[in-house]
C-alpha cells in the first residue's frame, strides 16, 4: 500500500525542528485490530479445529441416530405399508428444497456463531418435539384421531429438524472450514475429510446404537433417550463453537456484509429468479457437476429409509439392518482417508470421475441378481440379498469420494460472498430429487413393486455419471 508522508516544520526559539509523521492504510487497520481486546487472543489452530470437530460430532450424532430411527418408528406405526415412511421422506425433502436457498442466504448475511447456533436450536428442539409426537401416536389406537395427529406432527416437526441440520451443516462444512483453511487447497481437503469422517462415523455408530436400543430395550425407551440427547447437547455444541472462535483470529474477524440490490419491480418473477439464489447458482460454471451430484439422490439404491423399510419387510431385524448400514458407513469412511492423497495427485475433477464411476459399477453389480430373479432365474434369496447389500456397501466409497470432490470445487471456485446461497441451492436441488424418490415410493407403495424403483434408480445413476464426465471433458 502507498504511504502518505506528511512533514510539519515547527519553529521554536532555538530554530526550526523537523518532525515527520508517516501513516499508512495498513497500519491504521492494524491499530484498529489491536485496539479490540477480542482480537488479542493468541492463534491456536489445533484448538480451533478440535473444537469445530467436537461441535459437529455432537450435532451429527443426534441427527443421524434420529434419521435412522424415525423410518423404523414410522413402520412400527403402520406396519402393512411403506406409505407412511415415504410420506415422511417426501415432507422432509420438500422442507429442505424450499428452505435451502433461504437458509443459505441467512448464513451469508449473519455472523458465523449466531447462524450456526440458531440452526442448532432449530434442529435439537424439533427432534425432541418430533419424538414426543411419535410417542403419542405409538400409544394411541391405530386409526384414531390421536394416532393421526401424532403421526402428522412427527412428520412435520421432524422435517423442521432436518432443515436445522441442513443449516448447521452448510455453516460449519461450507463456511467455517473454508475460513480455517486460509485459502490452502490441501488444508481444506484435510478439513473436509475430517468433517466427512465425523459424519460417516456417526452414520456407522448411531444406527447401531439405535438398532440395538430398539431391539433389546423398547421403542419407547429408545425414543426418550434420543430426545434427551438432543435437548442436553445444544449448550455444549454452541460452547465448542465459541471455543473455536476464541482460538482463531480468522473466525473472530467479522464477515464482509453481503448486501445485494433487490429487483426494483416486485412483479417481475423472472427477474427475481435471475437475481435470487437459483439465478446465482446457475451462473456458476460448476452447475453441471452440482446437478450430477444432486441426481444421485434420486435413488432407492442406498441404505436409506426406503431400502431399510423394504429389507425389514423382507424379515431382517433392526440390529442386522444397523450393521449393514454401519458397513456402508465404513466404506464411505475409507473414502475420506484416501481423498486428500488422490486429490493432491489428480485434483478434484479427476477424483470426482473416479468416485462416480466406482459407484455406478457397484450399483450395476448390485441389481443384476434382482433383475435375474425377476426374469425367472432361481437364485437363492440369501445370494440375492448378499450381492445387493454388498453392492450398496461398495457404492458408498465412490459416492462420498465424488461428494467430497464436488463439495471442494464449490468451496474453492464460488465467490466467498455467494458460498452460502450457492450451497443452499445445491442442498435444495439434492433434496428435491430425494423427494421425487419418496414420491415414487408412495406411487409404488407395495414392497413387491420395489424392484421397479431399483431399476429406475440405476438408470439415473448412469445418467449422472455421463453428465459429470461430459462436464470434466468440456471444462477448461
């Protein structure tokens, strides 16, 4: 920066004395920072990272254990059909579709700590209230007014908890990590892998805990325990974020205000779409990669709610289902271990190609025995189930490798002032396609029709792989 030198000549009885004062823009900024006691704390990056990880761990554990349990709770309420499970999945997805851009905009214009803690309040409180409604429904006569009131409230309030979880994830995984990385791509890759490893570890252990709790105690005990955890965890989650801010000057530094001009003509819907979150999203060169990632949510070929309910209908216990889901989480966890190394050698684009085609091939292998059985081949039921589940478990490695690649591209190549809204729209797009899959589950509500959804899902995954590969070939 250019310095401005001012020289003042002061005349005294003994003669002239020259006094020089030099001021610079950078020194003024430094003096302003040093005048703030909040910014005088020493930089402790290890403490900041550990505190961030701890907060994310507690929040993710509460959400993951409830995500696994609520599908089984819905099936317990209405055991003869997948309709109630699909209705919850549809409502949950639509809530996140319509809130994604708004939540992202809120995170962009709100202080980091306030935004994250607000999302924690929404998430944890809604889980506890949803659990209470589930208890009311389970202890009411099936078909009674109290039964349906409890079921509807469980679905609606449970969807609100997912919006809170979506917001806390956007804030911590897409913003806090970027700030802590200081613009270093290798550091960001390690932070992303650490956050994803926490998510997948919870995906591994939380369903096991929920499954064994529901199998060997009672469903009421399990629901009460999950509600109690979420109520008790909110204060420690926020305190850990406070510790992270105290340990990092960058996290304490206020964000630049993100003020965008509103369209002058309120009636111009097209103008509002162009200037709003969706317009910002589709102006990014990366949107085809984001679309490919979102399409992977238009599938039942995962260890999610519909597949879990279908396998339970086939006779698997909650404990068995939780173990298979845990195996899928281990597969995904391996991707977080190898991602920094592969990313360093090939870059995020090529890493994404490897991930999405690994997933595609694994799922093709998984559906072959199901398809042969539908054609009349006499395969042992155990063989079909093992190959299906083996393919699903293997596909998690490719899915999360691809997810990490696209997520890092969105973090690094999207302008800082738009990162919240772009990732919010990305989340909305993913949840839109997931909602479509649950809507298909309502249409094909009979478990006997579930293979139709498997074949359609396989076709969508192939389309996503082709879209992303074309994007990589054309991107310069």
